[in-house]
């Protein structure tokens, strides 16, 4: 059996604006290494809020979050930033590439920030990931000169540069046409099947979710199946 890489224990979250609203209620589940998990649910059910907590970007909640069997609660912003950069890859609905840099440089940035490898080694690793995703030929192009589907693949390569423990996605196909959505799904499938990566993807795309390894369904801030 694979180890548990992420565990949520009785997570609750409230928004106070101006009245108090319970956004997440008693969220408890775990994700094992090598799993491809989709989180689904209607808009406003709390799935993106949950993802921001699980990725350590939101620390204002009750309950416990463990990543790699280490408790995240009560850590400093600096510690959390380091953990995020080292252990979590993140793919958003929008790619957030920096237009003034080449594709290769965009992929390298989190690797440079981590400071674990030399610049040469980071460049080599970035190139490997671009090739793995079938976009090695775009390495020297400026980020603004490639298509939307290509940009999302570059964003996935960037998320993989530090060999994260878990790759998280917030509607990563939400902005893509059906052809590019399918491409991204195939990439995710290969990442788990071939490379044994762990994926936790928030999506409203039912067919995407059904073809992933496991579905966590949310409704009104609660998990109704996992």
C-alpha cells in the first residue's frame, strides 16, 4: 500500500462577512501516493476553498491538515511557503505564465526559488519535463507567443519542476476547449499511471472526474462521498 501523502482531519471553515457562514463542515479524508483524485460539486459548494486550505495557502480554519505525515497547522508563513514550493505543485484555471520570460524560464522559476539544484541542473530538469509533456520544441519561445492549450501544459511542467509530493489543480481544464481538456486529462492520467504522481484536482467536468481514479463529491461544504 502507498503511504498517505495528505490527510484532512475534521476541517471546518467559516466566512464572516458580515454574518458568519459555515463554508466547510467536518471535512475528513486522506489521499495516498499515486492516487488520481477528483473533487466535484456544484459551484459554491466549497471545493475551491477546501483546495486553498489543503495547499496551505489559507490557514484560517479549524481542524488538522497533514502533508507527508507532518502537521501544517500552526506553522509560520515562511515554513508554509517552503513546504508549498517543495511538496506541492499547483495548476490553476489560468496558467499565470510570465510573458516577459521564455517557456523554459517560466518552468525553471520554482526550481530556482527552491535553491536545491544549480541553475544548470534546474534547466535540465525543466527541459525534461517539457519533453515529457510533448512541448520541448517550445522551450525558447516567449510565453505570450504560444496557444492557450500549450500554456496550460507549460503550467503543468512548471508545477512538476520540484518533483512535488502532490499535484493540485483548481479547474485546470476550465478555460480550455474540449480538445485541449482531453490533452490535459491524458497528461494527468499518464502522470499517475506511468510516473506514479499523486493528483488532487478540483473540477466541474463530470466526465473528467469519472475517468479519474477516485471522486470526492461535495455539497454545501460537506463531503457526501469519497
